[in-house]
C-alpha cells in the first residue's frame, strides 16, 4: 500500500490557522490544489457534511449522467428504428419475405452478445472516454450506410456490424456509473440513464413520423432517410464525446484533488470498490459466480420481451386498424409511461435499499399485460388492446435497472464487477434472439407465440428473483453471525486492508443487496 500522509484537525494543533475540518479542507484546496495528487492525503469521509457531499455528487451528476443518457438514447434508437422503417416501406422495397425481417432482427444480437465481455476487458485497458467514442463513431457510420443497402443481403450485413459496433456501449456505460456512486446511489442515476431507452421508443416514433415525410427527397425512400439521419447523429456526437466523458474519479479534472480522493474513499468504504487493474483471477472469478448467471434469467425476462416488443409494437398498433403514420405516433405515450414507472421504481429502490421487490413488481405488471394481450380477441377491441400495451412496456422496462444494479452492488472488486456485468449483459442480451424470432407475421395481429414466450420468461424472472433474495439474505445472516461470534477487531486482525479489498464480495464485512 502506498504511504499516505494523514491530516486531521487534532494532529495539527494550529487552532489559529485551521479551527475545524471545513477550514482545513478549504486551506488545502486553496494552497495546493494545483499540485496535490489524489494519494497525498487521507480524507476523512465522515467529516464531510451532507451539503458538501451533495454538492460534489451534483457536479458529477451534471457531468456524467446527461451525456450517458444521450448516448444511450442514440444507441437504442439506432438498434430499434428498423421497426419504424418496416412500416414506412422497407419490407416492400427490399422484397422481404416470410421470416427474413425476423432474421434481420436477430443478426444484430449475434455479435452484440459475443463481444460485450471482451469489450469490457478492453474498457479496463483503455480510457472509457476513448473506447466509448470509438464505438459511437462506428455504429453511427454503420447506421448511416444502412440507408443505402440495396437488398436483403445488404441489410443483414449492416445489422451484423451494427451489433458489433454497439456491443460494448451499455456494459461500459453501466460499469462507468458504478465507479462513481455508492451502491444505493447508483440506481436512480442508472434509471435516468436507462430512461433514455424508454424514451427512445417515443423519439424513434416521432422522428420516423417526420423523417418518413422526406420520401422521394434525393431519390431515396423515406425509410432510407430514417436510417441515414438517425445514423449521422452519433457520428457528429463522437467528435465531442471523448472530451465530455469523464473516465474515473482519479482522473476527473472537474473535481479538485481532495474531492477526487473523497469520492474514491467513500466508494471503498461502501462496498470494497477499488480501481484495480484487470487480471485473470478476477475474470475467472466472475465466470464462476453462480449468482451472476442466476441474474441472467431475470435479464432474459427483460430482453425477450423488450426486443420483440419494440420491433413489433408499431406493427401491432397498425394491425389494429390505425394508419402507419398514426401507429408511429401512438407508440410515444406507451414509452413515456414506461419511463415514468422506471424512474419511480429506481428512486424507491434506492430509498428503501431493496432490489428484488421491484423486480418482482415490474414483471407482475408485465404478466397482467401479456395475459390480456393473449386473451383479448384481436382486432375486435383496439382501444383495450392498445391500453394493455402500456402495462407490457411499463412492466418490462421498470425492473431492468434493479437487475443491473443488483449485480453491480453484489460483485466486487471493480475488475470482477466489470467482467460480471459484461457477462450479465452479454448473455442476457441473447434473449433478444428468441424474442425477435417469436413474433411471426403469419400470427398477426394476435402474436400468441411472441406474447406467450414473453409471459413465460417474466414468470421465470419472478421465480429467480425470489431464489436470489433468499440466497443473499442467508449469506448476510451467516456473515452477521460470524461477526457476532468472533468480533470485528479479531476479523480485521486476520486480514490486511489490501486483502479485504481484493476479497471484494467474499469479504466477511461485505453485505449483499437484496
């Protein structure tokens, strides 16, 4: 461990110059903020008032959350706008038959799932701002080129490379959030970031409605302009994102050196989180962690439903008798409601320091929506069918951040967490393949296979949330019993501080979030 010079009001003895902790911190920043390195002082986290902590965290919020939310909005629009292009004439122009549209959907997920774990390993080797910018530029370029594909084969190639280019963004962004915030601070931030996914459906429908009116401009069909213009946005953004994205607390130039140390120390105290370098032992530890694989089942409940739903809901609404243009617009309020419930669940989950109850509640809402879709005779009751789509979307989107945060909260240190979250998101996103394949055109407008599969996965997600809650609670109780029997001092004497940090979630002092 690197030697640190500890500074405290009691040890200095110069009451005339520094009378309390606040004066000391001000003096340090005023006198040496330009030279002070992060490791030069040992910060007493408890000496910071609630107001001081809030001020520092707000500075981080304003710098990190808006840019991540905007980038995720772009990525989700670009992967999902094929559903808007479909009803704007893409299928007819490219002469897509049978299951060809569904195959175009699933081709995206093959590279998307395969490269997420390698991408997070690269993330630990490179600066996040550089790696995310590279991905942003690449997927925007591919999206733009999708607007000029001449046939089905070209569409498949473009979708494959779009999946490759986007594969690392979400696990990189979610991991980036976990190295800035404590475990019960991160979900509300992640929800604001993830709300962009809910809003993407609304923005995508609105943008598609307007862009489709460019039909014939430059000799191109309206659906081609959807791809071209929505692809140019991330390309342009890439030229500034590398500068705007902060990498980690120890490299945050918008914070003073003392504030950087404060952020790092409070995270270390919260869950043994360290900015350790990637190593094989942490990679293997993540792959061997059964609780990560169990969480994948809950993740599948989301991806099977969401990816099939977002690619099909404009068609479902159009099949109810609405025009293509009105179907685009009618998707907007569905996703807005989903966003509002996602934010509500996230704030409540952090407030009550619970994850599984909100996962279960969200999927229960989705179950009601899917049962209704299967029971209602389509298209006899278009208003009721449309109303039940709100329950489906809200129930599918709202548990997602609780699932991701549950893994982020319960896996440490940071290298194991980076790989673990990559596994969760990589394998979890494989659910997009059966989800996209299950909505058969021949089953329109009721889609019993698609809705039935999503219903079954939501039930499986509820069951796994119960299993994990019981398992985590038992582990916490075992560690509480060990601490009571042996005492905190005896346990701490058995290990060095560095060993405890390296143990991460295996430390006897680590407590799981349930």
